[in-house]
């Protein structure tokens, strides 16, 4: 039970850190293009769709967090 709890806690922390970190990087690198936004504003839909499509980046972050959480749980098993 202790192994599972360590894995889950470390997974949740690592996944959250990876998501926040990637959001900060994407926000810092974003440069808006006003002309392109103005041109596409006429064809925008007035409806909002919730829950976008599948993203491979989310899967990569999920697998990376799981892998790092496995290493963290192994580290704590050897140490304690």
C-alpha cells in the first residue's frame, strides 16, 4: 500500500509540474499575429465546443510523469 501511495503522490505532483511548466513555456513563446486573426474572424463559429480532440502532447506528459514517478517510488523504496 505504501508503494502505491508514493507512486500516486509523486505521479500527481510530477504531472502537475509538467503541465504548468509546459503552459508557461508555451505562453512565453506565443506571439500573436493580428493580421491573421482579423482575416479569420469572419469565418469563426459562434458556437463553443468543449473538450477538444486527443493530443499526443498530453499523452507524452502523462507517460513522462508515470516514468518519473516509478523512479521516485523505487528511490524511496531503497532509501526507507
